[in-house]
């Protein structure tokens, strides 16, 4: 059996490599830096998770932390809060117009990063990574 760091360390290093490349691309196009939590909120919203409580649960952080991050992102004009059509007492998160422009640039950056990664480690390896991490893992393991 492999030592735990044989998966965890390269996984985290890969995430950091990708995130730093993305941030670099966006800064080169005049966008302000976003924190990793802000970036992860954006990933959740783009993936269709729009309720702050659900975003908090998926990220494993408190609802207070998510609300603080969302407030920052609203102030940065990346997100906006809208009335939840299913629950008038609640709000949902949506990408603002400015956030949509940044998302389009981020999508271009991601495509360039995937091309570069394919050049560095091989297209087959990239496809294998995507295939492996796209499979359903199930709920987190509890001990």
C-alpha cells in the first residue's frame, strides 16, 4: 500500500499549480487577485450550488465564513445576492456581469493550463487524471 503522501502531496501541489497559473493569467488581464476561498466559492456557484449554506457544507467551513466571503465577492462585483425563488426568506448567489467576464477569462486560462499540462506530462496522463477524479467517490469516509 502506498504512503498517504504519495496521493495527498501531488494532489495539493497540482491544485496549487493550477490555481497559481489561473491567478497569474487573470492578473495579467487586469483582474484583481482572489483568495482561494473566493475562488472555491466561484467554482461552487458555477457548478450550480447557489445557496450559501450548501456552499459552506461542500467547502467544509462555517456558514459565517461563507457569508463573509460572499460579502467580499459582492463588494468586488464578482457575485450578487438574489431572492431565492423557493424560499423568500433566503438568498441565493449568482455571478454578476463583471464576474461573468472574469469567468470567461478563467475558462480561457483553464484551457491554456490544460494544454500546457498535457505538453508537460502527456495528454494521456491528463485524460487519466480527469477520468479518475470525475468518478463518483461517494460520501467522505467517517471513522
